[in-house]
C-alpha cells in the first residue's frame, strides 16, 4: 500500500509535539500565527481519508510524499497537534523542525570536531611518492584502498564497477564539476531536497544569506556542495581512474547527488525521507548516509529524562525514518551508514549533553540526559541499515569511532590521524578524497599560484586541469568505503533490471556478500585498546589524552569490527 509524506517549502520549522503526545505537550502560540507540523498518516487509510483528517484538524497540506506516511502541514490553530491526534486516519503530529547535522560553521559537536582535526595549519606541504604503473598519481596517499584491496592489482582488475550501478550520496551535496568526480556524476538523476536557511530561531546564522543563487531563491543546484562533506564521500566511493588525482573504491559506477544536508550541515527529517524514497523510486542501488539525524543524537521513545513533548517528537522521528528506510529497502536500495564519532559503545547506557542541538525555538538549549541502550541513533540504527565503524592505518579501531557488539556490521578505513609512531597528528593517516576548489580558496588554503599552503590539502594536475583533495577522518569516511564495495557487489553479481535497464540486486544478498567476504579481525589481546594522543594546543604545547575502549566478541564477530574489515577484492573475485 502506498503511503504519504508532507514536506515544508523553506523556512526553519519547529517541533514540540508528536505521536501520542498528550494535550499538555502542545505549545501555546499566538492565534493566527501559522506553524508547520509533521503528520503521520495511519497505515491502511486512503489518501482521501488522510487528507480529510488533516483538514478536519485545522491544517493545510504544504507538500505530500505518497510513498511513506509522513507529512508537513500548516495551521494557525494552536490546538492543531492535539486535534490531529484525535483523528482516526492519522498516527500523530509534531511541529516540523531540523533534525540532522554535519556542520560547516557555527556550533561544532564532538561528532564533527573529529573530522576537523588538523584544520588551520597554513604552513608546510604533504609530499606524495611517485605512482607505480597502473596507479593514479596520488595513489601513494591511499593507504585506505590498500587496506581493503581496492587497487590496480586487486578489485580494479576483477571488477572496477559498472556504470549502470548507481550510488546515491545522501549528504551536503556533490561538487559535480570536480575534475575527479565529473566523469561519473549523473546530473540528470541528481536532486537537491533542501532549501537554504539564512538564520535560526535565535537569529544565529545557519546557511547565511541566499545571495549566491541567481534568483536568490535559497535553492542550490543539484551539482553543488558548499560544505565539502558530500564531495569527499562521493570521491571515496567512485572517483574514476582517469590519470588525475586518485581513484575511488568503485571507479566505474555512477554517482547521484541526493542532497539532504544544509550548507551548514544540518539535516531536515523531510529531505532525508524524500531522498530515501526518491532512491527507491528511481532505481538507486546503494545509498551512503554519513550523518546522524538530529536534533537528537539518540531518539528515545519513553526516556524519563525527556518531556512528554520531546518523547513524542522522538517517536515521530523514529517512525518517519524507518518508514523511509523500509520503503527504500523494499525497492532494492542497499543502505549504508556511518557508525558515529562519539567513541562510545552504542549497546550500553550512555550520557548525552548535545541534544537537541538546533535552536528551532528561541532560547532552546541542549541538556544532559541518560541514554538507555534502547534509544536509537538514526539512520545508523534504523531498519535494514549497515552501520560501519572506522579503522586507522594500523587496522586498529579509530580512537573516535563508536562501536558495540550487536550494532556494528562491518568496519572500513575512516582514518585516524593519531595512529602514528609518536601519537601526534599526521594528515597522511587521514582519508584523502576530492575537495571543492572554491572552499579551499575561501579558507585561504591555496597560494596565489594555486598550490596548497597546508599539509591537509594536495593538488593533482593533468593537461592544464587541476583538482584538489583533502585529508579528513571520521566514520563518515569509513561508510563510503563500504558503500563502494556494495556497489562493486551489485556490479559483479546483479541482474538486469527490466524496469530501467540497469542492474539490480536484493539488499539482503548484497549485505550477505559484504559481511561474508570481510576480513575477520579479532579484538586486541588485552580485550581493549588504550589510545594515547598528543593533541597540539593553541600555544604550541601538546596535551596528552588517554582513553580506553573495551571490545566484546570473537574474531568472527565483535563490537569493534562487526564481521570484519570490508575487502573489495574478496567481495568480487568468486
């Protein structure tokens, strides 16, 4: 049965009520002031009945996605949410709000501070040893591809990928003009599901003025990434073997931008759901989701630390996200996600002081709360998702990577800039991938002649065309390695899709091969890793930081590596 989702047009929207929220959870609002709400249509009801129920509750539908039962509605009735909950054709309502983050500017959580390690250096350069025969010019930096055997002598020789296989990057966008992405970029299929937001409810800048679009509509084209995150992810998956820069895991597959992240890095529920259902409708084979859904790092259905309104909101996020994930999975999309950079065991009780992390209402602030293991970080812990932890150059679990037996499916290289002999930061131990030139120039990371002035950026030129690459670490970087291997699996074993002429393969079969061919990696002999890092301070001194993470499980399956480190060559050579 088809379902429905309604989506907002542009502005920052709020959420304080949700599924089964009591009447006391409805905020007081001035009469006549329009508010926007996410509405869930009940399973099995007709669209006619659901739409009539929205109208009866006092709402007007703004936009509708008929693939899943999630909707955005406007109403000037202060009691709309309570009225919607009383409608038999609706599952509930919640004020609409931003629910995801991978920031470029503004507040930076620990999740994304990890990815920014090494930024700010404006002296020095990274040298690259000469490439071997058959390698791309910057292959010497790609320890990650060697770790998973995505190389000229490994998987490239057996299966470099098939152009009919499409990988959707649900992220901040893809720089489709980047010279080492453009050959594999599918502009026609790409979409931007977001609208730029100038400021939040407190007046703080979010995406900034909408001045760069010709019509100032706040709508970026579908081949733009003003953040950097999505471009890096896309490059890792499928930069081509074209004699420029470096190659991705699956250098011959097609990349599709399914943008759900703001320029600033926030992710709305609505664009995330739209991106997933679009992937299902349009034959996308694999999607990569290197972010977590906010404003809650963990969504808890009945956490006593939360107000009834916040509990209800989180239930709505869980339901809406899983509806979209299930829709995509049913339509042949393999779902891959980053495990998180919080350096915690997701299967244990934790403490979170970062949520909610977006001011959708004036004065709203995060607060500390205990997080039971039953709470869900989304999309990583959503239905049918393959969560990926991160390894460093030595194959140890990265110091920042979250973990947990029963959570992690597989591991992949995500970089660990402190996985070095002296335990001091080295950009060579990060993951290198494409970087939009415009952002490098904006940050002052290039000299007047175009050469980089920081060791975290390198350049490659061919025939008068130059491309830039940067070093980042994070589970956001691990996930695309696994997504790339999944794309190779579809390329190798997929069958012709009669609907669109491409290739298709059941996601469960893709997952089985991905996990079954991973290199089983055991817990450390002591049962834990003790990480020592010497972190450089503003005055040039180094602060010693020591943390310990316990690993549970056997070599065949454990909380650090899941079924093992993905192996591109193993996955395609049978």
